[in-house]
C-alpha cells in the first residue's frame, strides 16, 4: 500500500496558553476524501492551516505527501502540490476574477500563456465565465466561494484542502460542486474537507473524523460511524404542537392543562428507545424498531408531530458531544 | 531559481506582477499625485523661493541646488508609500498575504516581491522627475551636467531599496495603521527637510557647525549627496563611503525584514 497522503501523530497547536489542537492522530490515504467535522472552534481550520503550511506545527509529527512538515523545512515542496480553498474569502478585491486567477497561477510556475489557458478552464469548471471581468468584490457570496475553489485548483494539486467549501452556496451550486469534487477524486486527487453539513460529509467523505475542543472524538466511514454510535432509525416527536413546552427536566408545561398525561406518554416512549435526547421542543428517540415506536407515539400523543427517519451523522454528533453542530 | 535567503524568484515576481496588475488599473490616481509632489517643490521652492535666495548656493542658482536632492526624495516617497500603507492593507485588511501563503510562496518571497515592487515604483517616480529635470537642463539650468548623471537611476534604486526596507521594518512592527502618522511626520518629513536638499548642512550657523556630522547618521542625507555629486559633480571618495553606508543599511535590513514579517504574520 502506498504511503499515506497525510499522517498526523500527536499533533498539537497552541495559541498562547489556549490549546486549539490537542494531540490528534489521523491518517489520510491517497485518493480518498477525508472529512473534518465539529462545532465552531473545534480546531478544524487550525488543523487545515497546519496541513497547507500556512501555520507552523505546534508539536507532534505531521507527514504530508512524504515530507515531514513539523520543522517547516519542506514547506515549499509541500505547498507546490497542495491546493487550498480557505474558509475566509481572501480573493484580491482590487483585481478582476480573471486577473485573480491569472496572477495566482504564476505562483505555481505557470507561464503567462499557460496561466491564461488554465484560468479559462477553471472559470468554465466553476461556471463563472460570464463573471470573468467583474471585480472580486462584485461577486455574490456563493460566486466568491466558487472563485476560491477555482483558485485552489490552479496548481493542479495532488492534495486539495477545502475549508467549508460549500458554506453559502445555494443547493444547486452545492450539488454541482459535489459533482466537481467527485470528478477530482476520479482523477486520483486526495481531498480533505471540513464542513458543517452532515449530508455533504455523508455524500462525499470516504472517512471522517469528528473534532471537539481540539480533540478527535470519533472517526470512521460515515455509515460505520452511524452503525457504531446510534441506532438505525430515529423517531422525532415535536411536542410543542401539543401546545405545551417540553421542559429540560422532561416535564411538559401546558398552561391550564394537566401535563401529567403527556409526561407519562413521553416516559413510555423513552423507555421503548435505546437512547433518547431532547433538543428544545424536539424529542429524539433512537430506535431499531422504528415502525413500532412511531405508531405508538402517534397513539399516545395524537397532536404531536411525529416523524420516522434514518439516523444521520448529525445524530452521531449529537450523541458524542451532547449538543448541536451549529450552535 | 532561489536567491540568497531562500528567496524564490518565481513567487517573488508573482507578487510583483500582482501589484503591477493593480497599478495598471489605477495609475492615474496612484502615480500622478506623487509625481507632482517633487515637481511642485521644484517650482515653488526653486523658482519662487529662489527669487529671494539671490546668491544661490555654491555657485548654483537655488533651483539648480535643490533639484538633485528632490530626485532622492521622490524615490524615497515612492518606495515608502508602497511599503507602508499599501503593504499594511494587503497584510492586515485584505488578507492577501494569507492567500499568497497558501501557494508555494514563503514569507521571504512575499517580502522580496513587495520590495521589488516598491523599488519599481520609486524608480518610476524618480525617473519621471529626472525627465523633468532633463527638460530644465535643456533650457540652460545646470542640473544634469555631469556625465555621471547616467548613474542617477542606480542611486535612485539604492534610495528606493533602502527606504522600502525601512518601511517594511516599520510595517512589520505595528498593529495599527494610525502609527504611520508618526512615521510620516516624525521621520520622513524631518528627513526631507534636514537632509541637505534645501540648504547646505556644513554652514557654521547650523547646529554649531556640526550639521553635516549629525546628518551622516541619517539615511536620506547620503542619497542626496550621491545624487548631487552624480548630477553636478564633483565626485570623491566620500561619495563611495555614502554608497557603502546605504548598501550596509540595505544588507542589514534585508536580513531583518523577513524575520520581522514572519514573527508578525505567522501564528
Ligand atoms: N490566530 C489565532 N489566535 C488565537 N486563537 C485562535 C487563532 N485561530 C484560531 N484560534 C482559536 O482556536 C480555536 C479553534 O479555531 P478554528 O478556527 O480551528 O476552529 P474551527 O473548528 O475551524 O471552527 P469553525 O467551524 O467556526 O470554522 C478557536 O477557539 C479559536 O478562537
Ligand atoms: Mg474553521
């Protein structure tokens, strides 16, 4: 088996006294799409910046495309083979979109003519041809992201690091981009991406890690993670439709109405589930016998909205961190 | 190709080219104002004030006396503006250097590319002003009269390089753009006024006769006397000493600037 594209061993990074990345280990194989999930401030961007060599390694080992990056001596060799789509928009606002791409192409050693050809190809690829002569600040948010993706591809990278590539894209643009990323994967590129969209991670990532507070709290293939950490199905019960409010202590507060019946119903339902969680007015029941539980829920709480669905990565996340991904 | 200090020329030139691209959009608003600056001083001080400085200085009329020094000031200003406000904005507000750092560029390449650009800009100003001075010379003013005047662009490049590096050092040391107020009013303006452009510093009335001795410890003074000697003569070994001092400052800052920028930018 070929050596990994990226391998981190006990990778750490502090900002002053603050520990942003707290001793993580992972191994990304060549040609795979590897995801980093986690709430705001988990340390995803910090990890990405260490990988694409914009930020020094704090301590530990970080092997990138066969080069040890911890000392920083190999940065130039590494960076020539990595493409970067940063989380923050840093297009050059003084230049047009076409100039942005042509100027940045030269950093990868392309000649003027090659830069022009590559720019046209990539504008086509991200479907921004008609905006080629607009100044960068005149692009919409989603167009800027697509422009950043084009810029990240200028050097024809073996390894593409995408920090929240689809944040701000409309659904159509997102799906188009997924298709583009799959194209790149077919061409054997290694993709590393961070995202807050669970469906995106499930769609694209062969494997992923979930980070929280600088640590990796779970890792594996999306399906395996779901199998491992949560039941196959979830029954959601929206109790607020009952014109009451589900309290954090499990009681339902219904002005003027006795809530004891509801409480009994809720406790019967939770006892049928392998595990349950409450998020505001939603009760989540993790079950393997979904049909049975959803039927019972409809009987017990006829006014509540009930829903049976497959478990997702979001459920995995909720279970692991005990809070929502997007706070 | 890599230069000393592990500077990669391809990426450094890419930084330079980005600035050229921006400049090609905005030269009307960018180049013209700064170009008029020394021309206005030449006319206002040289012709206007010159009428009251009847005896001139050292056998030259007043406008002839101040013209070479203004060329040095023009190169200084072009390079300074570039490595102060412009670099600060790109580094801090536009986050452009973050984008550069995601390419094969390293910090020393960015610093060198900005330096090359600042020198280019200093040379553009200096040369434009030199052409104006050439016009005055044709009309009988003794300004570009020495054959060594062909070396003036070299002196301009030295001037621009030194002040570009001084500007980068300052820029890499501050976190708030308002500090440039100090840089301009307490540093560049005094240099402009007291570096021997407008009056000779070796006069006994100035600093008890020590004016020139003090000025030897300041940067623009050396550029001014180099320009004056190249344009109008006479050249002697003290000018070689001035050139060496400028080169020494350049060499020292060339080492310091990438380190400072690294400390400022990398976290
Ligand atoms: N340059 C910096 N200086 C100090 N602290 C920083 C710096 N960059 C990041 N941090 C801190 O490190 C932690 C991790 O930040 P990071 O940007 O890696 O999070 P993230 O997982 O990418 O979050 P998000 O999903 O919001 O993008 C945060 O607490 C953040 O405040
Ligand atoms: Mg982030």
